[in-house]
C-alpha cells in the first residue's frame, strides 16, 4: 500500500455511507475503502463504542477501533434528530452504498426504512448487517460474535475432547460477516450495471456463522452423528493436528497417502508408511491414537521451524505454531507487505493483491467527528434551497 495519494483503486468513484459500528460493518467498509471507495463513517453523538475498547490506546483511541477504520472520513451525526436525517439524505443523494448495523426497526422508526430509502434513492445498494434479520423467531434481536459462536455450533466443535465448548480466540463471526457483506455489495454493484437499480442486502451474523460449519454440517448430514470436539485434530483427516517438538509445536496437515509416505521418509521411519494400521486415511483416522503416539516420539527429536521447512519443500503441509509477535516479524510477512506503518500507526494490510489497482493507505482512522463540518458544508451546499 502507498499512502497519501489519490485513489486509482478498483472501487475508485464508489461512494459509501457507513453507519455501522463495532466490527462487522467497519471491517466491511475498510475493505471497500482500502480499494478506493470513498467511505464516510457516520458515528452517533456518543461515538463508535470501540473507540473506548482498550487499553491499548493510540492518542486516546483504542487499538480495536484503529484496526478497522482506516481510509474513512469521520462524521458525528444524531440520526434521531431531523437535521441529522436531512444531512444523511443529502449524503445519500449521490451515494452508491449504505452500510448499517442498526437493530432492525431503528432506521424505520426514523422514517428511513429500506423501502423508503429505495424509493428515494433507487440506485442505492443498502446493506444491513444484523444479528438475526428482521423477522422469524429471533428476528429483531441483537447479535454478538461470541453469542453467535455459542448458538451456531462453532463453540461445540472447538476445544479439547474432554474440555468445555470453547470460543474461537478471535471474532471470526463478525469478520466473516463483514467479508460476506463486502462480497454481497460487489455482487449488487455488478448487477446494477445491468438493471440500473439498487437493492437491499440482508446479511446476518446467524447465517454467516452457520455457513462456517464445514466439515461438521456435511458430516452430520451424511452420518447422523453429532460432531464432537477433537482439539487440534481434524475430524476427517489424520495426521492433521499439532505435536510437540524440541523447541515448540509443529502442525502437520497430511492430506493424502503420498504426503504420509514422505513424512515417514523425512522422519526416517519408513515402516510407518507400510504399517497396515496407517495404509489409508480411513485407517489412520481409525487408529489416530496409536499414530499420534508414534509421531509424538519421532517429532520430539526435531526443531519445529527447521522441520516444517524441510517438510514443506518436500510437499508435506506443515508449519511451526507461531505467536502473533513472531508472525508479524516473520520475513515472509514483511515480503508480502502485510504490515502497514505510517508514523505511530501500524496495522494489518489488505490481503487482496491486485496488480494494476492495488490497495492504498490514504487516510488514517479518523478522530471522532473529524470531517463533520467540512463535509456538511460541501454536501449541503449542493442541495437546492439549503441554508447550510
């Protein structure tokens, strides 16, 4: 990413009004902003609550907020008041996309229902991110990442077999919801080229969490067995889990017989590949405990990173288990340009690499309400009869 330059990104010319807060919506709009969209982040008078989700802080703003709000203009607006609603409608006059994650019914209460917005702005793509959608048995109820993980089966298959259901250690549901929202927006933008019409996009944490249940849902569909926790081990493949080495842990992801034969050769135990207990993946899965015991003894003689490198070069999927600090300092992380730095600002870069229209860093995360007056003046000046 290059900083402080006019965008020539893939979404240059796309105007996005972002009314979302916390994570799913902001993550979605940061993706769009990284790739050239002009994003106007509208916060309520109290601000996006994640501004206070710290420590750590940078210049008084929590790292949580900073991590998902670059490449946006910052506005403070009270949409419960007529002047706030008028300003929003002025912003929407030439907007392409509206992203919001209000509880269903909130915008409707202010006279800004999807139907009324579609009537006033027929080319507008309106993306609503919510917990459960507006209708159905759970319709209108609030949604949160950890609760979605709990309710939608993710916790039930995460953790050790003899331990409790465990939350995945990152807000995976919020983030995959943001990704699906961005994907839906791009689909709708593409369709609008044909129809010249916008549409309403209904993206929920509930649906997106369910969509993550692979291979557990297919396993249940075709076996009738309720999926159980298996720790780091894969329910369908073996060996596919972490093992201790001399200096740390290594993860093996052996997906076929040839890879298993190569693993046995590299570990200098060719008999493994010919052991009838381990001939096929089905055999290895059936005898997982015995296989794990043998491999554990062999792997303790090796250094994790060195062995992983040897295995990878031979075509056997493997990796040392790194912590976050080690990952961010890894030479390949630097080679891929996955850490952005500008002054005291550091962040994860866009993983989407486009050859002609790369992502750029044009704006640091905005201070609360930073651009309100400037954008209000510019926007309202363009509205006939406006005295602002």
